[in-house]
């Protein structure tokens, strides 16, 4: 099988999330929350012979590729799979004993980047380099597609969405051009949308460091897959199912994701997160986690040169002390 995606910050993940001490070294359980083609899972399983992994992915197509890649570990009883969203898995963790064996994980990893496979091979319009149906759903069996949003959302809402999820300064001009174009017929392909955006922006904006449609495509992908809405509850529930002493790592690729993770981890490391108006501390008054990465871990120059999608990656890791309360989610979510 040809592998399309190269996992980012791989050595750093193996180091920061390594199973340390008994019983972790001999029989640790890891959940790879964003399995993709299985690159991180394969590396962990190869490096740590006592480790077992559960791989989650909402996309059954890419998960089938991971199953082929990881078949030798599956046959040895060290690899299991869950097809669905990670927030659903962690939110109902106790219902998945058939997959978890009733165990809580020692290691949890989230890699929030979109696999190169989706851009190059999925045929769902993630990239404007190909002329494909404008879909962008990771799970193409549910929810609105990018075409549904582009063709159905009011102009002001569309402009706000593009700006909020990508900081696109031309969002209003782009939204206006989209609404004018769809009056003559639905916008159905990635190329049609990209060409429309290219023509909508000023001439000097077309020849910047990135294609003028890049940020709009990012915003649509985030909206279609509810990426930012899923994240806060997912990492909170994941942290609470983690065994004390276990480690949680999250790789982000843009500032909105990283802000959510940074703020949540910061709250976990505080002694008290009760709102200022609360008379008596109800959150426990002790840190819930030790922050292992005071600053985010970023790729080396060599990694960026060999794997350009890694250039914006940031890894943050915490070690669990005790469960977190709902107060730890305060001021974390981005609406």
C-alpha cells in the first residue's frame, strides 16, 4: 500500500508520550484519537512492544487504509479500531468495553491536522488543486457538505464564518462574490469556488504567499466538520478517562485550535479555576495536571524541509494528576 501522509512531530511524540514506569512499560494502552493512515500508531507500536493501541477515525475509507497498514499488530491483538468522531468515543467511553476491554488509557494523542490523503486522494474537494465535488466532509455519510454551506448560507453569515475560522480579511468581498455567482446556479466544485475567489479579490492579493482561496477553504472545512465545536468537550472527556499518571498530547495546526488547547491545559495546571464570584472553591483547589510542554513543541528545520505540512504544527502535552471539573472548560471554547 502506498502511504500518502507523513506523520508530523513523530520523534517528539514518541519522546513526550512514551510509556514510563510500571505498569505502563509492560502493558500500556494508547488511544490514537485521529488515526488517519496510521503513521503515529505504527511508530508507537513498533517502538514499545508492550503497548496496545485503539485507533479512532470518523472516515471509514482512510481507516481501511490504516487497517491494512497495521494488520500485523491487529493479528497480534495489539491494535483495535473505532469508526466515529472522537468526541462521541470519549463522551461515551464506558459504552465501548468491547473495544477498550474495560481499560482506561495511559496515553492519548490527538493530531488535529487533515491528512494529505484527504487533499490528494479522497475526491471530496478539500483541495482546490483538483476539480472535485465540493464536499469536505470527513464522514461523508452525515451532515452538510461545503457546497450546502456555500449555496445556502446568507451572505453576512458566510462572511462571518470565513473571517472567524480563517482570519480572511477579504471575507466580505468573497462572500458577496459567492452569493452573486450562486444566483446563476449552484457552486458545486472545488475548482469553481477557487476560481470565483481568485477573481473576487484585488489583483495584488492574488499573488501573495498563498493562493487567495486557501483561508476560505480552511474555514469551510472547519465548519463542515464542526472541528472547533467538537474539540473542547473531546479533550476534556479524553483527559477524564485517562488514568492518573497518564499523558495527553495534542498537535494543532492553526491558532484557533491551539488557543483552545493552550487555555484548557493552562486551566488544568492551575490550583483553582472557580469563577471570581464563587464564594467557596468547588473545583478541588489543586492542579489536575502537570504541564510537560511549557511552550509548544514545534518541528525542526529539517522536518519542515522534508515534510512541508508540518511547518505550522505545535505539540502540547500534560500528565494527569486527577480528574477535571466542568469549570476547567471555562473560557476555552471558541464560538
